[in-house]
C-alpha cells in the first residue's frame, strides 16, 4: 500500500480539511458526479453545492447518484460552462473543485479548455474567503488536454503571492501523463 495518494485523493483530503457542514461549495466539472456527491456529503443538510457541466449526460448521471443517496436537495445542477459560474453563484464559497479533461467514458472531443477554465478559476478565486481553496486536477493525457495543461500551469504561476498560495503536486516518474494537482488557497 502506498502512502503517496493520487491527485484526486489528495484534492479530496485538502477540500475535506476546509469544508464544514453548512458551507457553500462548487463542483466546476460535474462529470460522473463523484465530486458532487463528495461535496454534498461534506456540506451536510444545511449546506449547498453548485455543480456545473455542459453535457446533459453528466447532469443526469449525477442526478441519479444524488437521488440514490438522498442528497439531491443539497445540490443545484447547472447545465452550463464553469466560466459562467458568476451567473449562478453570487455568494462566498469555501471550496471549488475542478477535474479537467473530458467526461470519463464520454466523447473525447468534448472537454474543458484552457481559456474557459482560466476564466472559471479566476471567478472561483474571487468567491473564496480567507482559508478557502480552489482544487484543480489536471488530466491531460491521451488525445486531449495538453494545451489546457500548459495554459493553466502558466496562469497559476502568475497568481498574486500576497493573497494566494499556489501548490502544484505531481508524480514525476510515472508513465501515461499522471494527473497534476493544483491547489490555490486564499490567505489574505
């Protein structure tokens, strides 16, 4: 058993350490719904999750998972791009989670893109309080994501270090483009 966790599990550990019952959070990339369920469980009955995806397939699959666990009332499922999150979320959010790339098992030509992801990350950073986090798991292997990876990595290096801490974690000796975790914490 390895003590070094993959990017997704590390992102869950970090988000779990800051989100409390009653908080409002965002899943910026609904996908198959796993992070939406994770966040809905964290915020409890008095919390709120905004969950974004452009694909109806992702929204419906997530709706089914939430219904089966009795969590749907905690979540607002939004069929729109995460770059438009400011049209739906005007309040402070404790955490925002991104899993970049395409829908697992879905059409690889439909996926997140660098420019819209950066726009969404900027809007997310504006909504987190001191102690809040933005978690970004960058999937970039196979037939997509290389351009987005480079744009996102370039952008996060420019974030104001007087307000935010930015951390990048990645395996450096693994094959097949292991995901990269980027976490942004607001501290001022």
